[in-house]
């Protein structure tokens, strides 16, 4: 059994440069990288555009000319993110996905980040992923990911529960700010409650029979780039990519329908939308696996049950807390997503037509 990513033979090598980019004063370090990657660009003409959507990293687009065409993205790892992100695994995942034309080109790595190709398109919002014209593209692209064979003959296994245990070890028990500390005690379940929740989830989900596949594991709206001209979507950011349960990856994405900052579970996809999504996914998945494209109603129903159970464990409610605290930042409690607990009632309702399978 194995849970590591195997990079296929013949995959392009990725150079590593001994450069450290300052997260706050990034231009000097970024220019050192551009000198290696685009030696014909004049340093004085290089424009840099910071992007603000990332939570854990600093992202800068470097280009020359009046428009952003040939853009080199410089991503600087956030302070102490190595506590919860395996950077070596991220690069391996990037290389595997690039080899299967599922990721942009990875140009290089450096001491505290990496550089890669900019994908033209629009980062999606929750209202976009509910659009039938777009969610079918997302389902098919995720199926392509899940069909990738990157385990070199080993039987892959998920390290979901191991990672969750590691995350719990990083969760703070209090804040320095007494006001925040009171809110933490009042609004967030205790460590004991959350651990009991994890035990319940592990017992309920481990034996569902969901296949272990190569997952994105962080399919936020902003990690989906829609190219309207090309009629396709691509996924970005592979920090959490790895082998995991198929239903987890889909359930995690379904949670994103409810939004991020202002979570509203009335937008969690209903049964009708889910069945459409899952059928499109299964047709593409079976085709990529060489199993034809015919999908039975039973196959869709089984995946529906698995996905909605795994939706309970997706998007850990305290992930923003331990990420910020590990980096030495104060967390805004408005960012805390209490999804595993709040989602349970929503998902029970969505499962009602199945007669108590959950």
C-alpha cells in the first residue's frame, strides 16, 4: 500500500534556483528568477502584478508589454506553511498533472516557492459552479484527474485520517486576544467535540468502498479557471493533491457551492443537480479508464450516497485557524467554516429520498 506520488519516467525535469524571494519586497528576487526563465526580457521593462486571491501564498504575475500574454507566475510560500503542506509532494503532483496535460507548465522551483505558466481565463465564483454549462466541464475535468495512474504499481491508499490528526495537533487552544478567545470558546466546538466528530466520520466513511484515486483535494472556486473561448476548465494549486477517496474530492467541491466567506448551505447542490453532475463525471471517468461510457442509475446512486457522506468531513472547520496561527497571524473568526457540523443537517435532508442510507 502506498500514498505517495510517482512521477512518470520521461517527465520534464524542473530546475531549482538558489533564490529566496521576500514576500513583502519581492521585485528583486522575482527579477533573479526572470533572468533565468526569460533572459531576453529587460529587467526595467518587467511589470509585476500581485494577485490577492491566495490564502496561504503570495502570487505575482511577471510580464512585459502592454497586455498579460506570456506571464510567469511567481508563487512565494507563506510563512510556516510547511507545517501543513508537503512541498515535495506538491512538486511531484504538479509534474504528474503537467505530464497528463492537466496543469500549466512548471518552470522552476526556488528556495521558498515555484514559478509556473499563467492560464488565461476566469477564476470562478460560487454562482458559476452552479451553472449547468460550467459544472459539466468541471465534472469531466475532475474525472480526468481521478483516472490518472501515478502509483507505480502499488495499491494506493488514502492518508486522509493521518493528515486530519496532524491538523488537529496544530489547532490552537486559545488566542492571545481575550475577545477572540471568548468568541472561539463560544462559537467553535471544543477540541474534544471535534475529535469525537472525526472518530465518528472515520468509522462511518472508511468502509464505504469509495475508490482511492489521485485527488486535487482543494477544489475551491478560485482554483478553477474557466476559459470561455476554449470551452474548458483547468484546475490550479496542487498543495494538497494526493491519493484520497474519490468521493471526498467531489464532496469537498460540493461544499464550495455554499460559498467561502459567507457560507449559505441553502446553496448546497440539491439531489437533481448532483445526479446530473455525477452522471457527467462517471461517464467521463469510465471513458478515461477504458470502461466505455454507459452509466447505470445504480452507479450514480451509489456515488451520490458516498459523496454526501464524505461531504461531512470536507473543508475542516478549523483549517483557517491553525493555518493562520501556525504562521503567527491572528485569525478572523468570520473565516472559520463550521462545515462538518453544520453540513450534517443539510446532508441528512438531501439524503432523505434514499430511505435512510446515511
